[in-house]
């Protein structure tokens, strides 16, 4: 693959924009994101303003900041601002939807075997309290074609299926699901969709209106690079009256008529530091201004570097890439060459050695449906190809040592 000039530029020229420790080779942006200094500086200014006059800030200014942030996020997401609320993270949004909906014994909740553990736990919790049944669509891994995802999900649908919880981008396997097609096919079968979009915002182009999901929860702190504690929940208008926040507060009996009940409830659930929400517009602006082509170029640059790094690592490990390129965005996984049934004895020491001996921060992830654990790389603009070359070199040494033990 021929890469554009931007891909070959060392990420070191951008590293000064972040507070990341320069002694660490940080290849795990997908875990918790990393916020640029400029965005953190704005957050500190907002915090200073809050602490200087708490009543003024919370009682008189809070809602204006929140509405302005929501409007700019909505424009970036291709959504109507009235259909969005801020939440702390995608898992909170998923929980709010699942805990609000009514299920009966015999109802089926559809998930996949690639689902994020925290959200799967939320499904299990709701099912255990309502008598609903959790049905798991088994998507193969390695994956040959995106159509296998669609086939596996649709094959698990029955007349009792009430809701499907699907990742947009999976955490364990870094696959970009064909989410628009899945939503369309499920809707045709009378199944509502709750999308866990934890990794999607800022990694892939998003247009929530085009996707058409009933519910969509996402993070702003990962690929958008807003401060931690900023996420969003989108709900179709006709369903909003049913969805309640996890904390019931003043909005539940508000007499205001200028906003929907669901926004009045979600917008204020108690005293917390909402400055992360207020920094979302600055994160959109800052990240979109790093390259001449804006967000499109940034997402393209990160994806192409992820593909190039994946190719290098697969060659070094002597494995075939486990998914087609069209399923990859800014993250990629590589199965480790050994079968790792005794996972506590091989893989955990490997991750520790990478971090402690070589200062490489990269996750080794268990995937129960697959006999081998996988190594997952993430790409943000501060990363460079040279960092992945270093990872490949170190992995070659460490895995050779493990095989000799």
C-alpha cells in the first residue's frame, strides 16, 4: 500500500501537544484516550471559573455552556441537538437505556460474542431481573468478510428478539461493524438497536441520522480527545420519554416546558464536574485543525498508519492478518502466535515486560471465543511508524524467549 506523505511524518512533531510521558511509547490511545494540553487548559479555566463563583457558574451559566456544547457536538454527529444528552461515558448511556426499557420473561436481548464486557454485564443484570433471555450471536474471528458479521447477527434473531446491543467498533477485536446495514436489517425485522459507539466518535465518520439506530451511546474522551468524563447518548424522539437517567433528580418534576423531559432529567443529575462536557467543542476544533484536510485527513492518516503497523507486526509474528482491511479503522489486533490456554502464565508477563522493561504501553487482550489472546494497537496522530517498528523488534525478542522457556 502506498501511503500519503502525512503517514510518513513522525508523530513526534505532535507529541508536544499532549502531556504524555515522552519516555513511554504510548500505543494504547484506545484505552482511555489522551487529551491535548490546549483542551486541558480550557478545562482548568472553566474549573477556576466554577470555583471562583460556584452559584453563578452552576445556577446561571451551566446550562448555557451545556447547550452550546450539545449543539456543536450534534452538528459533528449529524444529529439534532434535541436528541442528545451528555453522560459520563458510553457505558453509562448503555445502562440508562437498558435500565429504562421494560422486558418480560421470554423476551430476547441480542448481543454478540465481541461485546464489551461492561456492557454485557449490564445486559446480564437486566435480564436476570426481568426474566429476559440473553442470546449471543457468534461472529467468527479471524474474520474473512464483513458479511459474516451481518449473517451471524441476523441468524440469531427470532420473533422474541426485542433489542440488539451492538458495538460500532469492537474493543477486544478492533472490528468496525457495518453498523448502518445491521441497523437497517434489524429494523426490517422489528428489532430496535442500541449501539455501543464507545470507539467510533473521532475514529470513523459518524452520521447518526444516516445510521438510524434507536439508541446510540458514545465517548468523547477517546478519539475525539475531550477530557475524561465526557460521553453522549442519542435517542430517537419518539422513544425519549421512556429513557431515564440512572440518577433521578430535580428534572423529574420540573415545570419547564422549553425543553423535553428527557433533557431536563439528564442535564442535571446532581453536583459534579461537567467541565469535560463544556470542552467538547474545543476538542472538535483542536483535533480538526491539526492537518490541512481536517477531521477527514486525521481519520484517514490514523487508519493508514494502523494498517501499515498491522502489516509489519503480522509479518514479524508470522501470522495472517485476522480481518480484512475494510474492517479496520484506527485500531488493529494481532493474535499472538502461541495458543494461550494457560493465560496467566504467558500473556500477563508479556504485557508487563513490554511496559516495565521496554516502556511500551500496549494491551494484550483476552478474547474468550478465541484460543489465543490478541495484542491491540491504537493509532493517534502523536504516534509514528517508528514506534511500531520498535514494538515489532521487542516482540520478536520476548516471544522467542517465551518459546524457549
